[in-house]
């Protein structure tokens, strides 16, 4: 586009002025920055907070189910466990420790356990398929995610 069309005139970046044009590189190696490892207290606080959050959100989600004939498909509990798995994996990889996954799962289990207490008329987790899948699934997902994070961190260390 030239000046007759209202375009920009002047020198175009390229080989003439020493700057690389479109699709060209300067020939420099990419800079690889690594973030410093977070402090231990912040990692534990984040793991516990993420576990409590996953426990609250999972408890509110676990009760959804499809009823097909006489069978129950607890899709809410499955989604709640998927949420816990994602949060646990994030905490574990961010902290670079598979033990933080265990703390996150323990906080989620404690939160769900408190919300399952049937005190007078209060209790959010009942003894049905959805409740059993959610409560027992927390323990299974925590164990599996701690092993997955441990394996991922171990592979990353071997590559260095």
C-alpha cells in the first residue's frame, strides 16, 4: 500500500537495516528461564487450600446422576473426581513434589468428610452410589495422582 492509498511509507524492516524480516530469526539461541522453587509454607498452604476448594466444589457436584431404568450413572461424582485429579496434578507439578498431592487429597477428603456428617438435618453426602463413589474415589484419585506426578517428575529429572 503506497501513499496514494493512505498507507505507511518509509523504510521497511528487513535485511537493509539489520533487523530480521517476517519469518527470519536473529540466530540467537532461545533463552530458557526456569522459575525458582516456591517456599515450603506457601506450597503446603496452596495444597491445603486447593484440596479444600476441590472438596467443596466436588461435594456440590457429586450428587448429579443419570437414572436409567433401575441403574444409576453418577456422572457428577466422576466429574468431581476429575476436578480433584486436575487440581492435584497442578499442585504437584507446580510444587515439584508428589507429597503435596497427598496433602491436597487429604484436605479434600477431610472437607468431604466434614460435609458428610449427618448432624440433625444437615449432611451433604449421603449413603448412596454418588456419595460412595465420591468419598472412596477421593482416596483412589489421590493415590493415582501422586504416583502420576511422581513418575512425571522422575522422568523430567532423568532428562536433565
